[in-house]
C-alpha cells in the first residue's frame, strides 16, 4: 500500500496523488458550466469594486475560497494548503528528525490537543501532558486552526522560544518552551521504565516494547527490538501503544507483519466501495503471548496494529477505548504551488470493522482517561494499566 495515513502527529509525508486526473476534471467541470461558480465571481467583483481596503489580492481571495470549500466538508482532516503551507508540509516528514518541541498533536472538538509529549524532548521537560489543550500559540488562538498551521507555528529555529497557553482541566497554564532538534527513537524497550518495574518484568522474563510513533524508521527499529526479545528469550510480550498518535501505514504494516502469520492486516475502502487489502508477508517472528496497551490517544496507524492483533486473537488489548481515527488522506498538488489533503479512504480491520469515530474497545478495561489530570495522576493511571497488563499476560502463559 503506497498511501500513507495522515496521522494525528501533524508531522506528515507526501502520499501518491492523481493530480492530473483530479485537477483536470475540476477544470473541465468549470468550463462545461460557466455558471457553476457564478456566486464566487459576484463576491470577487464586489470585493474588487466596493471593499474599502484596496490591498486585497487575487491569491488572498482564491485561497480563502479554497479553504472555505474544504472547510465546508466538516472533515478536520481535509484541508487546503496555500503555497507556503504546502511547502512546510513537504518539508515535514516522518524521517524522525525535526526542529520543534517534541509533541504529537491532534484536533479534538475544534481544539489542538497534545496526544503525547515525546520522552526526553523540551515538551516533556516542560511538563506538557497527554490531553493538554493548546489554546494559543505565541498569542494566536488555535480554535478551528488547521493542524498543519499549528504545527508550523510551534516549529521554528533551534534555540528560539514558543509560548503556549494550555488548558489542563480547570487549570490555565502559560508555558514557554525552547525549541530544539527532535531526534527520538520511535521504538524503545524496557529501559524507558522506572527501575522497579523494569526489574519486575525481567524477573518474570517478560519483554516490553513501546512504539511512540510510526515513522520511516519504525519498521527497522521494531525489527531490532524483536531480535532482542527473541534473543533473551522472553516468555511473553507487552506492546505499549498508549498515546501513539499514528503515522505511516507502511510502518504499521511492517510492525503487524512481525505478529500476523497470514491473511489481511488492513483494508482500505474508497467512495465507490472498492477495497484494497494489505496482506501479511509471512515473515512473522513473534509467536509469544502478547498484551497490547492502549488508551484514548492510541490512534490511526497504532489502531491498525492493535485492531489486526485483536481481530486475529494474537493479543489481548488492555486499557481504555482508543481514539478512533480510521480514515486515510491523499495529498493532491495544485496549481501555483498549493496543495490539498482530501480524505479518500476509510480503513477496516481484518474482520471488516470500521473504527472511525468509534475506536477499539479493549478486551480488558484498565485505567482511566488522561485528559485534564495532573502528572501524578497520569503516572498512577499508566502504572495501573501496566500492572493489569502483567496480570493478564501471566494468566496467558503456559
């Protein structure tokens, strides 16, 4: 599958796009029906002849109309990008390195939220938590702001400071964070756990692997993590996908390939009902009893992995209901250097489930929602979920 999920990350990559066909068809429709956009031409004429400020430019009006057209869809993932925004989009990548503060973000109820601070980054050191709502970025309100716009405002040269107005429950926080080069691994082992928990897992001979995001490095990093797990060898595995905002479909499939011996991993369906299925490649190496940890910020590509393992009864999901981001966007380059992200597919789990706006229901409910809670409560919830995962995994051991 060469399409890529546009993740809640706000760190996105170019997908294949049928520009010549799509854009050309739109042009032909406009030529065939001159009255099709008569209303817009009337408004353009009024602005040019009557609006008090003569400095309005044609690109301003054109790009504004394009934003409005996609905004009218009511889909937070479909959006227009002017040439500057599209350039920033192209420069963004899932290569795993960028300059910013180190957070995974998404839109929820028209607001920018923190899905997860990346461990060891300026955002994590500043105390940002999953569920924090970013109300302003350097004084600019984020209400109804496009996600990519929020990303571009938060990013900036290394050493510069970004000021965020954050809402955490009833708290209003002003947070100043110095930007830095963010280069964190997408996959980690039990070294990220606190000492007592790490020692407990090792004493039980249970492996722990956390996937923070699905970027271009994730497949290779996860393959190395699998080799480490098999070298021990471990009796069982905990795969931690909590607060994983997603990423690349290709990387999610590579991770699932380590578990799924045969059959479908994920399918995509277009507006006409045409289905395309990504099959397991037959290289699965992990045949251990497995528990997958999920929470309300497990989204997109991470839901593909969790859904595949749940449907195939290869793992028990432990945690709370996931985010429910089950649609795919295609990126279309447009005239003048602009571009558009259009939702073109929904994805289905191997059993045919669509989880968009629904999420995955864990097999074992554990913990609670993180949004609005303190750092201490977050740690307590995460520890409770990990404890429950260990109990469930021990019960599955032969």
